């Protein structure tokens, strides 16, 4: 059993990030953000990751607010013949703070490898964006007893590529079987994997005690507090519930 990091938890400010995925419209986004601005601020840090086409709107809507914003993906390259892609340099120009790297939907639907995810995280860091690197096992992998091996392999590519800069990354543990399914990992299941990830990070960086490891997968207002109370869970990456202002605000309130 991997020991929990109980000392670091006290000094880590939690982070709650909304992942809108491919949802929204200019009008719906404006309404959602206005409601969130009215509901905040929160003790925890809060951010939303919107589809690329809306990022300039989101940046304007959030001007002067403590809610940060991020993108859902970035290219591993700075510029060039990469039709359809958006670079970290472009995102940085708009004031972007976070970028998701290796969300399971991109790993599965766009065949993103562990190394590509690591290269995207590296490109983000080169432009002072904070990558939120997502790792997580499928149901088949969990049932085959491979959870630890899978998440360690995914994180290890990022550690190897970033070296000592790994401490600037946020990690999100998102069991694939819990994303959008309504099946949340139990607090004990989630904490066990977070402790494994923390100890892997500890072996790579002396600053790992300050790093945030988020949990994602069907987090809702009624299960957020118990998940966020676990010693190695430092907040959440929220999909479906981040599209409803009241639910997302309640989840943000549950974090500290
Ligand atoms: C996600 O998309 O990262 C996610 C965790 O989705 P959901 O909260 O809907 O499970």
C-alpha cells in the first residue's frame, strides 16, 4: 500500500477545472460565465476549459475575475503546416492559463500516444501555460488488475520528457470508466491511485508535495466533498456538471 501525503495536503490550494468538451454556444457560454461570476469567488482556484473557437469570448467574459480559463488541447509544435491545430504560443497570446493534455477522449478518439501527450505538455510549459495531464485506466484494464501499471506508464512518459519541470504540471486522474457514465470511483479507490501517482512524482521531484493531483469522473455536487477530503486529491476535473452553473458552483464550494 502506498502511504498518503498528509503533510502536503494542508498547504495545497485545491483546483476545480470545468471541461466543457464540445459543448456550448456564444449565448449559452455568456450565460454560464455570468452565473459563475456571480456565484464566486471560492476558496479553491477555479478554471474553465472551453472549445478553442470560444476562448477569446471566454477571456473577455472573465476579464477582472478570479476564474481562470484554459484550452482542451494544444499542438506539440509552435507553428507550421498542421491544419486544424492550435499552438500553445497562440493560446498564450490570449492569456490562456491551463491546457488539458491527454484527456482520455483524445487518447481514444485521436490515438494520442503517451509520448505525444508528453510533447504537448512540454509545448504548453514552453509558453508558460500549465498543462493538466490526464491519466486513467479503462474498465477492462481495472478488471485485469492493471490500473497502477497503466497510470504509471502514462505519467512516466511525461516525467521522462519534462525532467525537473514536472513539478509545474497538474495531474488529473480520470478513470475512463467513470467519465460521463455516472459511475464515480469511490473515495478509497480514487485516493489509492492518487497516492500511487504522488509517490511516483515524489521519486521524480522534490517539489511533488506541492503538486496538484485532480480527480475526474462523474464528480457531482453530492460526491465532491468526500472526494476532495482525501489526502492526495487536490480538486477535480469536471465534465458534465461544469455545464450547469449551480452544479459547478456547488462543486467549487466543496473544494478548499
Ligand atoms: C471529463 O470530461 O474530464 C469528465 C470528468 O467528465 P464527467 O465529469 O462528465 O465524467
